C-alpha cells in the first residue's frame, strides 16, 4: 500500500492529490493521510495553520488511510513510534521528498510518502483526468460567473502576484526576489509577442500593490474572493486563455486546470532561491511551460 500525506496550502494539497490519482491510474493500492489537519499538541490545540481545502471541491473521490495502516508503515505518533523510528529504522517505510523530481517515486510500494511534489512530470499525463475530477462548486458570488464569461470572450491572461507571507523575514530569503517587477514585465512582453490584444487579469493577496504596479486599461485587478472564497481565484485563472504564474503552487494550478490547448503558461525559472535553473532539465520536467528569469529574460 502507498499512503500519501496531505499537508500545506491548497496548491500543495492539489499536488498531493494529483500524485494520488497517478498511483490510482497505475492500478496501485493508495490512500491519503489527512491527519496533518487535525493533529493536536498536548494542550489540545490543532497544530495545522491550514484547512483541508480539498474538501471544498464537489464530490471529490479519494480513500483515507486508517491509523493502523499508517502505523504499520511508520509507527505511531506516540513514544512507541518514536522509539521504533530511532532504534528500528529498518522497519520504517517512509519516503521524504528531497529534490524536484524523484524518478523512482512511482515504482515504490509499501511506503508512506511525504512531500509537495510540484514537479509536473509526475502527473502531466493525467491532467485531463484531474480537470474532470476537480469540480468547483458553483459560486454564490455572481461576479465570479460574470468575470469567467468575460475571460472566455477575450484574449485573457491571468497574472498571479504573491506577496503576503513571502515578505516575512523567514520566507523572503527562500522565496523573495524571484517574481520581481522585471519578471512580470518580461512575462507580459512574452505574451504580447504571441497575442495581438491580450487583456491581463491580476490576482494578488496585496490588491493595493497590484493596482499600483499594473495600471492602465489592459489590466484588471481581480478583487472578488476573500478568505475561504479565495479558492475561486484558481477557478477564474483556469478560465483565462493564458497564464502568468508566481513562484506559487496556487497559480500553477490555475494554469494546469486551464483546458485551452493553445495556452501559454509562464513561470519563473526557479521556485526557491536555493535552486539552480538548468534549462534542459526544466524543459523536460515542465513540458509546455515557458520560463522567465528574475531579470525579465525569456529563457
């Protein structure tokens, strides 16, 4: 049996679910472990800062592991499990993601799998299936429906600008200065070279920054969904003809769920500052994507 841990924000949860669906398509026995979202400390406080947003989708089908199935592979969460992992490591079947792509991953069996699995090569061939499985409920906000229709009627391009937690001191060293102003300018230039009359729909967790940095009639700053309703921003991005992404799995999924066969998908050359861009490798792992550097150069 394969058990995949679900953890993190919506974009990461979607990637873990995509990997789950890949194992299903391979005919493997696979389960999801959702316990990350309900784990508590000694005082009874839930440790996770995120919600299980997979639950927001309509009729999403998956199987959840039992406590016994999980403990068989990696031991319990208590003292006995800790001792087992320390003194009997050979009895632990726990795979931790340590690099962008693990070619052996899909051949594993009897394994508990932890990671975020952003690399599209794992599940690129089943994205058509994921678009069918990931059904968004109809939004109560009619502005979403109106904007989606508008996006379908023009040469629409989503632009995702993530700031928020990326500006925190502990995150800026890892994620900062990648999606720079030059990056977005370069991405917009790349779109304009291929599209005659593009219109850019800007999504951001910092709306005032977006309005200041994307002025003019060719830009529309989307400020419809807040809090839990931010979920629908991915749905709106997927209705655009083309997609400019931040170094964020949230906008990756806006592009992945976009069914347009002729779409242009642009992402930064690196996701984290600890990575090094190797063009040939990235073209293999992210087929169909275009890459723009922090300096605004199309690679």
